[in-house]
């Protein structure tokens, strides 16, 4: 890792912290909106109007009232009247099981749906992407070598950890996407359930996709799926939590390891998810999360010779085509963006199969 | 070498604490989510077979209790449970799996007390696998469309399940986990001599908030089992136990609409070729017949060893058996525990007498048996032929019959020369010979260079008179599903 | 159950009259040994590792383990002073407790033998020396022989040699055999421990074959590892080696010892090894003449466990000497 997890980093990172302090001060000065009892700010009603159109299920549905947002633990809060200054979270990258800042020392401001500053996220660089691939590769043999039962239990543990942080996730996506509390709860619950769904797959996918093949001759012939290796994932920007879980869980359930580029607009839920992953017995490096500009990072992942698969779900069609061309050089397994995704629908197995190889073993039968 | 007067390194007793188990003086039936006495008020005692200590009283369910339990299961099936989406159903099974993991040590000690098997086995094998069965099947609850057993899978309904005493909680898991995953409700009867872990499982069902009636536990003896499997409200019957009772059940459901799966006896052959890894083959033979005191339907009770290595293998085998530690099942170093009941001990003795009378040569290590309780020393019969009763009948105890063979064809012919067909083992370093042999063996599970391995993902069940239907794996779901025509 | 150790019959075919007549005859013998199934061997070792050794048995086992230790320092930075300090510890592991037995030997590089011999004179603790260009073994035979002879001349009672793993993996069993016999001869009366470096042999089949090869060439002990290559002494490897010496003893009546070395750091590790010896080879190997533990930090952990057993309280590392 080029940057130690808790290295304050070069001056730009320090200035990022200062900038955040300034933003917080101005937020506090604005003092807008009625307070919910916990002292957290309520999301502005106009937050439902999003800066860019969202095609994902996590966007507020037309006609659905944005409703009073619930307060959450993870959203920067203003100082309560009593005078205590809340301690805010620094959002960093997640790589190899640690939380380093970008080696570039850069960050970018993340705003809520209404344009309010929420936090600064690390602006990952080409070198961060490179380091993430190294972390994912070194985790691959251990992760794919674990028993399917063990992988399933760890994925279930992720669900347990997420459930315990539901309020924080709901507050974050409510703030980010300007949706109502009920809707946010629904999306968080669906994201938790998605881990449970995939927790059941590691020891079954081989039973569903594998086969004993009746070849003509005295041979034992068995086909089984195996993970492709390191998969780079462009997470869907419109669905920062449920969409993210829906693309990451199937990739790692089958034994791959992942380098995930979180949606640029709303990266904070991905980093909170990373905290759940880091406390779920998931080995470091199995999931690595980068925040930043997809346009800056993705080409390097698409062309990286040590990346085996590329999930382009979060790319727009034009970018996706360009990245797919780049990926062709090393014949990566590519999952193209599927257009409008209904993230609440039954996920099936179509997000696991693209990153599985089929291995067939022949062996003679005779005395 | 002669016996050492002062052994250099004799292990001191290392008993597992009983404090983790809070035994109650009496236990009731579990019907519709509540513990309830049998209407008749009848009770029976359950003992610790290692010292004949009275453990607790349990209710004996009669026909009215069976009626109540089946009705509760029907209500749950037609109510909350039947309407529940698979994903939510699965969450209850995940919860059960987690609580089983949390209460693992308590269950291990309880199982050892009630069954007599060593704590090493309940702690390291039985209970972890029980949790694994629930975890595995939890994942199927919302994936039944992928099981490949047919289109539009639906549950069968109310399952009547009767299980044996050799793996009390594990057999419960084999029955209940797939049934619930597929959306059925169950009425389960644990064995007469080992009811306690099933009743703690009932407490776990309460702890998970499982809707009432989804799982009902009826304790009792043979009569309870008969009235359960014969109940007209049961849509499906699942039985694990002896071939004789299995036949009786098959007759009783004949002509009805009830579905039936049977997992019955066995006389497994363990074939050791001359190129086998001998030290590991010895381990496999030992675990094949002495694991769980030989109370294993798939035990490798017939050793078929190639003549060219027979002497060497038997020497190593005897040396290894002398190292087995028989005694207090709660001692962490015990390899062989108690025989589960006086009745079973008598059956083992009778068959061993028959072996002696028919001219087979028996050998046991010097092995002092505890004075109280039901005990039988590991026994090896050599000079056994296919005609001997010890080569044909299931002993269900720590008794190994050794036969020899000269060619692979002869090994397969002898292995298959039995009405049973549950399991077999093949020991060879040559892959093609292993596959050749496995292909020809008429048995539901073939272990190669290993023995007595179980996994929730792996189907288990027999050919011929060892029963029909499979438990575990994708294939095990079929018994609990109906499909569009 | 009975405590006796049964002899295991090995057919005469295992030991031909002159197995080392040629590479071909050695190969025929070594490849004719029963194979080792990796999964089964690991399961057996893991099962034995669950044995629970308590109270009086544990106290006896701890003292036995101390008596079996080859207290080792094999660093480029070793000085005569370091060797003297270690020797003092070997003789009297706990200065506050005279009931603690001495260890079996102090194991040092050959140029530190003189210092160790002087420090241990009259104590009953032997000097063991690694020789033959430890740990790689990559040196001309003449150098290895000189290394060995000088160590013996300086007072080493035991020589720990490394085999030529390159030759073994290349199938040149005769070269390995000849080198061991040459070193054995150079040892004179000193006991020869032959280090297989099992971490480089990669398979359990190779461990079994290398054990037999070393035993046939005259090894007094077979030893797992140099401690400089990972993995070093694992339980399955020690299990395979114990099976080899057991089977060889049954065939010939000569009892070869076993020494796991490297990675044995805790009393628990030591006890697991003793359980293996007890249940695989038997009582006959439960003494320092036939089983050793190559270790350094192990000794202090055994001392702490000893204190724990006798006082009932957990001790801290500050109460035990560093060397």
C-alpha cells in the first residue's frame, strides 16, 4: 500500500480536513431546518429534486412524498444547542482491509441531494487503483480457497453487521438521494437481504451450474464453476447502497475478489459499507473500494493485465463501450451495463455467471 | 513389548464440565409453539447409558397428542408459514443455525449425556454439522427454482418424521432443515432413548420466534412413531432407522397419497487395495467402524482387504485399535463411548456370539470396561466368510468383520453381495481403479480414501434395502417438494 | 486401554539386502513404500492435537519436554558470550527453581562448539552442532566433512547435518545416501541427526521417502527442519517421520530418533508433539535419546506453564531469564 492507513498525508489532505471544518462551520451558521429530537438536521424537502436524473430504484418514486428524513448516525451533524461539537467521520478508501487516504493526497467534496456539503471523499488516483488490484490479487487464493460454507457464513455476517447499522445507512442514502425515511429503510433492508440471498449461494452455485457429463468412453467427466479472479466493478451511481451491494455480493460470493469504484456522486454509503465489511471476518483485500472519478480510474482498471473481469454496470453506454474495447486486449470477462435496473427485483444468478469459469476434469475409469 | 508398569505419559482425566447443561426433571411435548403434557399424562425415563444415571422424565405422546400436533402443523402450513416468502422463511433457518452455534457446547454435553457418545464427537462433529445443515438449507429457501427438480416447486405439506438414536440432533437437522426450507411444517419424533436434544431444539425454535406449529416435537416410543407415520393428516413420511421398521412403514403408507423416504440399515464394505496409503487406510477402517461406537448405518462394518497386504494391514490395524481410549464419554480424550441402550448391547452380544459359534476368530484389545453402563469393547473378526451372520447382518456396534479378496472383480462382487446398499469405501492410490470400483458398487455413498464423511451439500441415502430418497444436497430437497405436472 | 506398544510387521520386501547398491535400487525401495494420503495424514494429526493433557500428566509432560529440548541459537550474530549465556540457561533453566531439569543439548554453529563445550563441561548437557554448510547445504563435500570433523574435535557430541535437497528432488537418492554415510563416518562417536528440510520437500510422500533414506544411511535421528525455511516442523510432518522410525524399528530393531525443529514455541505445541510420539510411535520414543525438540523460545513458555501448574497463577515473562 502506498499510503499507510492513518498517515495524515501531504498538505492537500490536511487542507481537506480544514476545508471540512470550514464547511461544517458554515453549515452550523446556516442553522437551517427544524431539528429532530436527536439533534440531527432534517433533509430539506427540495432535496428530492436531484441534480441529475436517477434511473435506479433508489431514486424517490414520482408521487412518493419525500417525507421527514430520519436522523442517522453517519451523517455529519451540526452542533446541538447544548454546545457539544459532534465528532465527524473521515471517509477514506478501503484497501487490503485497511482505510488509507488516497496516495495522491486528494479529496473531493460530496454533497447531498440539495447541494449541501456532506463530507470530503478521497479522490483515488491511478496508483490507488493499482494498489487495489494488488490487494485484490493477493487476497484471491485465500478467499477462493476457503470452503464455500465459510464464505457463506462471512457473507451472512456482513448482513448481520449491516442490519446493526441500518439507521446510519438509511440516514446516508436519505441525505444523498433525498428520499423519505420509509423508502430509505426499505432500500437498506433490501440491501441487507441481498447479502443474505448471496450468503446462500457459495455452496449451491456449483450444484446448480456444475454437471457430471456423460461422455462416450470410460471417463469420469465433471464440470464445475470456478471464480475468474480479480473483478473490477463500476458501481451504479444511481443506487449508492442497494445497487452497490447488488453488484459486489455476487462477485465475491463465488470466490472472486473485487476492486469497486463507488459511484462518484454518492460514495459515502460505499465507505460505510466498507466499515461493515471490515468487521465481518471478510479477509482484507477481498473487497477494495475506491472513491473518485470513474473517468480517471476506470480506464486503468479496464486495461490492467492483472484484472480478470470487468463489471461495467455503473458506466454510461459510451464509456462502457470504450472500456470494453480496452478490456478486450487481455480478454477480460465483461458484464455490460444493463440499462435501467430494478434493484429491488429478484437478482437471480445472472450477476454470478459472468465471472465464473467452467472447469472440466477428465479421468479414466479402469482397474 | 510388555506392559509398562509405570507409563511415562498416561493422560489424566479431562472431563468436560456438565455445568453448561441445566437438566430439568421432566420435559413435555412441543406442540403449536408451546410445551404441553401428553393428554394421557404418561411419562418415560431417559438414562445416561454410560452410567445408567436417570437423566429426566419425558412425556409419551399418544394418539390425541399426535392429532393435536398434526393439526397444529396443518394450521401453520395453511397459515403464516405457507404464506411466507422463501427469503423470510430462510431467515428463520439462519437464526436457528446461529443459535445452534451459540449453544453448541451445551448441546454437545447434553447429547453426550443422553446418547453415550464421546464429547469429542458431539463437540467436533455432531453439533457443528447440525448448524451447518440449517445454514445450508436456509440458503435454499428462496432458491428452490434453481434446485432443478422440476418447474414451480411447492412444499408437500405436513411432514411426519421419525429419527433414530445414533445421531439424535444431527438426524433431526437432516429431517427438519430441508423440510422447512422447502416450506413444509413438521411433526418429529426423536428416538425413545435420546429425546433431550430435540426438546432443547424446541426451545431454540421458540427463541427464534418461529411461528407456532411449524415445528412440533413428540417424544415417545414405537407406538408414538406408528401413530405419527400412520396419521392421515401427514402428507409426507420420513424415517431413519432399521430396515425392519422401514418395511413396516412402507407397507402402512402403501395405497395412500403419502410421500415416503426411508434411510435404513447398511452393511458397508470398506475395500482396501494393495496400493493404498496404508496408514491412512487404517485410520479410515478405524473411523469407519468405531466412530460413534459403530452406531452408524453407513459404517464400514465389512473390511475387504486385498490378500497381498492383509497381514500388514491387520497388524497395523490391531496396533491402532489398542490405542483407542474407551471410557467416560465426557472425557475429552475418549475415543469410544457407551453403547446407547441395554437392548442394543444385547443385540451386539448376540451377533458376536453367533460369529464365534460360526467359527470366525474374534480379537479385542485389552480393554477394561466400566462397571456401570452399557459397554462393548472394539472387536475384530477375522476368517469371516460371506456366509457368516457377522458378514451379512447389521450389528450396529463396534464390531468389524474382515474378509479378503484377490482381484478387483472379486472385491466388487463381495461388496455388492448384500441386500443393503448404503455406503462403501475404496482405498487405492490409483484414481482410475477407484473410479472403476465406485462405478460398480451398488451403494448410495462411496467414500474414496476417506470414510464416514458427511456434509449438508452432499446427498446421502441408500440403494436396495437401505432405503430410498436422499437427504442433503440439492437432491435432498426433492423429497419435500411437489412440482407442476 | 493397554499401554503396550505393538510391533508392526513390515514384509521382508521392504528391505532388500543392499538397498543402496544403485540409484535404481534405492528408488525401487523408496517408491515402493506405502503412499501417504495428505488429507488423511492431516486429519490424523489434527485429531491427535485435540488431546487434552491435564494436571499430573501435564506436569510430567512439561518436565519431559524440557529434558528433550535442543536449546538452539543459530544466528550470524552469535558470539561466545551469547553461547555461554544460553549454556547456563540450558543447565539451569530456572535459577530460582532447582527442580527444573536441564535440557538435552545446546545446538550451535560449528565455530561456537568450543565455547559451548567449555560452558557445558561436566553438566550432562550435550553440545550439538549444525554442520555441512547449514542451512542450505550447498558446499563441496570436502568442506562439509571438514566442518563436521572440526565440530566433533571441538567437543560436539551430536551433529545436525542437512541433506542435499537438490539431489533428492532431482531423484539422485544415491548422492544423498552417500553424503549421509560420509558424514556419519566423519562423526565418529558423535550422534548424527539428519535434517530433511521438509518445507522444501513439499509432499508427505517425499518426507516418508527422505526419512527412510536417511535412516538407511545410518542416521541416529531424523530431523524436520533447519528453522530457516517455512513451513518448518508441522504436526503432520512429525507424524509421517514417527511412522517411518516406528516401521523401521519393527523391521530391524534399531530405534531411530525424531527431532521436530522450528516453529515449536509454546508448551501446547510441545505437548501436541509428545501426544504424537505417544500414540504413533509409543513409549519407546518418550525419552531424550529418541525424541528432541529443536527450539529456543519454547523453554520459557514451558517454565511459565510449569509455574502456572504449581502455583495456580498466570506468570509474566519478566520473571524468566532472556537467554
